[in-house]
């Protein structure tokens, strides 16, 4: 029997929580960085190799706290779910419970701060799990009763209003739900948009006037679910692929749909409206998803594409911006939903193992990169602006990095305007951080 690759090497779980203080630093940490670099990913406690899917592992949150030019602490904590608490004989998780609880209430895909709360989040039916500043679990959270199902792994914050825009899906629904959450943490708008099947909707995007829906051919396979496949979302050659434009204050009847060539998109980089009123969206495009691999997202070469959606046209205009394999696109979040110039991605090779970090100048088409030694692998890049009035690329790129030779991890801080110069600072962590999904910089309150 072939070993499950998502339980091998740096995909494998670590065995315990950890706290470490006063971490060693090579170089200089910018003193203006005061806060936590948070990250999350799967860390299964009872994985069965033949059945294990990378997306379903119990969540573990990682955090590096910086202040006054020092790396004060690194902590790793399980995001508690019912399986984790039973495994360790810990008290049960408190808080509300969703109608459908997947994987014992697991939350493992993204970690955000909103309305004063640190939230571990996931898609497909489960509720967020609130954590305290030190990443210990407080309990499940449903935005004060505002969620009719679960939540999403990828809400996007409107920099003008502080609202979150997100797309929610569930195995119980044949629709995509658009949610808008106020800056204060209340659900203020909800639209259920019917779909032909039950698509997996990992991410979304918004612009000044539209919320963008992705209805792509990775869908719930009822037969696979009946057969007990742990993650029954599979590629469907006959489903078709389309992008929907929903006016931000509109109803489901107001959505315009636009065909796109069959593919799968986990992550848009950003979206905006150009001077002609067209929607421009840059995406990390996969040729297909879960067509052959039943354990993780390993279905061929990714690339960075640009989609242009004319509200009056039936088909999306597609072009390739960069055919180098890459994923985890990020931007200066102050430009979310607006025209922008710079984006950042992680290079991704075979087996979804990362490499360097790429910077895209979308005005000139120029690409620059930080290329670490071959034995080091950078996770998702996170842009941190140098200040509220800083230029779009004036700031730092921060990333967790795995070092194969040491079998341990670091955090690097790069000057976003000069990636090729290498890290301004490298913070050595006490052990490895497994490959995972997403994270964010959360500045301390001023």
C-alpha cells in the first residue's frame, strides 16, 4: 500500500502543543511590527492513512508574537474540536453547534481577527472557533446567531467599511450563500443563490459594486458520500464552470452568470472594476481538482490567470499572467476590491510543496522573487504595510518557512520592495510547523 503523502515529511502532524519565548533572531526585526503572525493548518490526532484527506485534519494554530524588535514568543495550540477533546481527555468545546458538523467540528483552514475576536475558520458547514490572544480555544462562535449554516475559510474585508464579504456552502444546500458581516461582527446581509449542483466554494471576491461567485466543477458526489469517502467533493466533467456577478445589495434574481473554461480556483488574488465597468479578477488557476487524487489538491500545474468579466457578455475573457506554478495569492489588503498593482504568491511544485515567493507587478508584467536555498520552503506570503499612508508595496512580506536540513521552521521578514535581497530578519522557531493553509498578520491594538 502506498503511504499517504499528506502524512509524510513536513505534512505529518506534530505531537504536542508548545510555547517558546525570546526566540533567536538573525538580522533585525522592524520595531514598528507589533502583533502576531498567525497561521493554521491540519494536525490530525487519529489519522487513518488510507482514508485521510489533508483538508480534514484537526486544526492547529501557530502564532509568532513580535514587539519592540523582539520575537517574544511562538505558540502552537490545537483548535479544539470534539475529536481533539476526546483524544486528550480535555473538557468539551463550548458554544453553539451547526446543523452539520464535519470532522467533529474541525476548524483548520484560516485564522483571522474580526470585531476584537481571533477566529479559526473553515468551510462546508462548520462554525468558527474563537481563540484567545494566546491561541487557546474559547468556544464555537456563530456571529451572535447570524449563521444559518457554517461559515467560510475566506472572508474578505472591505477596507472602506470594515465589513466582511464571504461565500458559504454546505453539503446540505444546493445554493451558495453570500454573507456580509458588519465591522462589529453582526450578519447584516444574506442572499442564497441557487446552483445546479452542490459546488465546493473555497473562496470568493468582491468589487465596488459586485460580489463575485465561483460555481466550478468540483461538486459533492452523492455516490462517493454514500460509499463513505471522507471528502466527497470530486471533479465533475459535465458540470460546467461559471462566474456570477451579484450586485452587493441585490437578490439572487439579479445575478449575471458568465461561462469560463472548466478549471478550479481555490484563491483569487483580487478583483476590481475597470474604467469600462468590467470586472477584472486575477486567480490561481488549477486545470481540475480531485479528479484522481483523493487525499489532497494535486491535479496538475497551477498558474496565475486574469479573468475579465463584462457584465453584458456571456463568457469570461481569460489570459495567463504567469505560467510558473504558484498558489496562495496575497495583496496589500488595503487594495481589496480596488484596482491594484502588486500581488504576491508562493511557488508550488509537485505534491503541493512550496518553494520561493513571487512578486507580481501587474502594471509592467515584471516578476521578481525571493529564492531560498533548495532545502527551504516558504509558506503563504503575508504583506504587512509599513503604515496607514504607506505606498502599496511599502512594507514587508512575512512567511513561515520549513527547512528540510534542520527539520525545523523559521519565520522570515522580507522587504516587499526588494524580495531578491533576502530576509531582513529570520526568526528561528523551536521546531517545525507542518505545511498548512492560511494565516494573517494581526497588529496589536494601538
